[in-house]
C-alpha cells in the first residue's frame, strides 16, 4: 500500500472527481441499507399477526426505537388501507431505493473513470519524459528490452492492477465500514464478536498473499528478458539465419518463456484463492454470529434484539461478504501492481546527472573556440579519457583517429553534453559548458553518425526533425546540398514517402544522405561526424562524401575518422590511444613523425 501512495500525486487535478466518487459511494451504501431496513419492520408485523402498533414510540438512538418507529408508520398505513396496500408500498419503496443505489454506483464509476485513466496517462507521460531526459550513459548500461518491458508490460500490469484495485481499496472499505456501523447500531454484543473474528480472517488472507509480490518481481524480470531476446532477434535476423543459429535462439527464448509460464501459474494459483477463501471465511463468521445471536434471543439475553431485528442483522452481515471478497481480491492484485510500480519507479527515480545549473546562460551563438582543459572522463572506476588538452578554433576541422576503444566517440560526446567531464573543464567561447543550458548548447551542434538513425516516418519528417518550422523550399535545398533530392523525387510519394523502420526501404547511401540533409537543414555552426562513409559502397561513398564536404563548409567540424583518406585535409589530426593524446598535427606532419599515425596509414595503404 505504501508504494501506491506515490500515485496520489497524480490525483491532484481530479479533486472534484474524488469528492463526487465518495459521495456516490456513500449514497449507494445508504440506499442499500435503507432498502433492507424497510423490509424487516413489515416482517415483524406479519410475525405478530393482527397486533398493530398504535402508539408512536419515543425516538432514541437505538435499533429498537428506529425499527419501532418504522413499524408504527406501517401500521398507520395498514389501518388506513390494508396489509396488501402496505406491502405494495414497501415493495415500491425498496424498488426505488435499489434504483437509487445502482444509479449511485454507476455515477461513482462515471466520475472514477477519468480519474483512473488520467492518473495512468500522466504516469506514462512522466515515464516517457524521464527516458528522454536521462543521459546517454544510462542506456549503455541498460538493456533496451528491459526498458521497453517497463514501458509496456509493467505499465499494463499496473494499469490492470489500478483498475481492479481502485474500487477494492476505496469503495469496498467504505461499504464494509458503513455496514459494520449499521451492525453495531443493531447489536453491540454481536458486533464485538465480529471485531475479533474479522482480523483473524484478514490475517489468514494476508499470509496467503505475502509471496505474491516476490513472484510478480520474478515474472516482470523474465518478461523483460524475453522482450530483450525478441528485440535482439528482430534486429539480428540476418545474422541468425546466416549462422543457422535459429535453434540456439529459439531454445534461449523458450527457456525464459517456460520459466515465466511456471511463475505466472504460481501467481494465478494464489490470486485465485482470494475469492473462495474470503467467502468460506465469511460464511464461517456468519455461522458463528448466527449461533451466538440465536442463543442470545432464545435465552432472552439479547438486550432488545428481537427476531426481525436479528434477521435484519444477518441480512446486512451477508452484504459484507461480497465487498470482503472484492477487498481480498484487490489486495492480491495490489501485490502484483506493487511489483510493476516498483520497476517503473526505478526509472522515474533514476538521478539525472546531466542537468542545467541554477540560472544558466544561453549559448545564443558560437563565436570562437571549443577548448578541453585537462579533461578526464570515466565511469565505474574505468578511465576512458585522461588529461585531454585540445583547442578547436571556429571554422576549423579537427579529426580524431585511433584504434577501437581509444576514446574518440566519448571525446566527441562531451561536446553536446551527452556525458559530463569527470575532471577538468570543457569550455565554449571561454565559458564552462555546464554554465550554458543544455538545449542552447545542442542547438549549436549537428551530428551525423556512422549508423544512420532514422524513424519510421516520411522522408520530410525525418529531414525536419531538427527544424520543424522550416519551409518546403529550405527542406528541398537541404536535400539538394546532401545529394538526396534526386532519389527523393523519384519516389512515388516524394518527400511524403514512408521510409520504414530505421529507413529499411532505403539503401545505405540514401539513408546516410537523409541524415546529412537533416543536419544541413538544422544549420548548426558545430558539426560532429562519426565517419559516415565507412560502411558504404564506392558510388554511395562518393555521393555521401560530396554531401559531407558541402556541409562542412564554413563550419567547425569534429570528425571521428576510420577511413584515414577522408581526413587528409583536416586542420589538425588528434591521435588517441587508451584515452590519451599521443600525437597531433596535420597529415604531413604526422607522416614525418613516423609514429602511430603513420602505422595506421600504412595499414590502410593510404599514400
């Protein structure tokens, strides 16, 4: 229950709905009790034969007084008309009360629906917003399938739990409390027995459901593991088939799915115990009350509780059984929902280390330099970059080369603040990058990655990603500069053509040229290029390289180079090894130095 209290923050916009919900719930319970209360005074008159009450009893706060008053008015109707007429009046009154009860129940659902759905909608939005704001490093350490499972399966589990428990934890307790209050009003003696028996029944139900939360956690983990395998299978289908690894992947998935099957069965076995166990316990309590109450009446020790009042007591107690069953079922569902909520909150409560400082500056325009001053970076006690000193002048091109794992991509990722430096300073125009807003820094930067990142949308929307308010003419000009315009207009729908998941309807060269068009349209003064031609054929490479050359004009460029032939004309080449700068200079200077760069050149046979 403690975990669910965190959901209360999402109820603030729905205060009016909450008040109305409680009002309608109370009305439904009152009308239910009133409908029963009208029946038993008439039964008392029938039991007493022709003996009618002609003297109005004194009003007092007791069951005998209330029932006696109702009997008096019924007797007046019988005297004025007949018993059949009085019976008809009772039937009409009960029918009307039941109609009002069910109308109130419907209205409680009506006002609860937007509250429940709005709370879940806001939670989903908050989770998605959180994922968007988390630093890049977080996603390097998390499985994509696990995050997708929390967004889908866990959210669905929580939605089901909230839907099934909202009434159980709000409506049913109110109903049970009101019925119990009525029972205390009818007979204090019997109700004191209930106070002993009901906690015992609740303890038994609680013991059965205690392990359900733990099993829900295991089920959620297995679910996310299965989703991860599925995501990897769809992404790596070409490799799986080429290595005939279908059986291996299938066994891996089936193993996880079988474990999930066993855990879910155990969960369902315990959850399904809720209703029958609570009903059996309710009947046991009812029989105990029936035995004690009957004994009190037979021995004339009931303190004013007569036969009809006792029947009314039993009837009202029987109305507690169904709400109690719903309450116990809700408790079971709550245990499952708590496990899902915990996994969702793990993401929501993940600290975001890349945030704006208080009163940050806005980088309206890049004017002079990007400077790394004694910059080091690492995580989990692993050093990635060590004491980097580098100044990049506006309009210059700096290339980063080195073997895999040397720290090239990490160094470039520090500029748009995908990571923050561990020590040292990264300055833009002489001011620490942390003093600027993250948004204003990234507005000055365009990135083209080695693997083209495109979305399952139209060509136009992919190009407009960084500048949604661009005109059609600006978009077409960006496509022309990136050498993408010709293949776009050959599509049946032109710029409105859908490119499929990750651009699968396009060739590798076409995908890369679209990412370049996107960067050109954004028109940022700082450009980061992660070798965009390394995986292309010769013809596509030439078109893409021409597009890159067009884009780099009059821009400050940081180029991560794998094919060294593409960076021969860079103003400065930085050679990284194990996170440190080991060589620096232009192409000719580094060749003359005869060091690590020259070895790389010779390995690639670049002259």
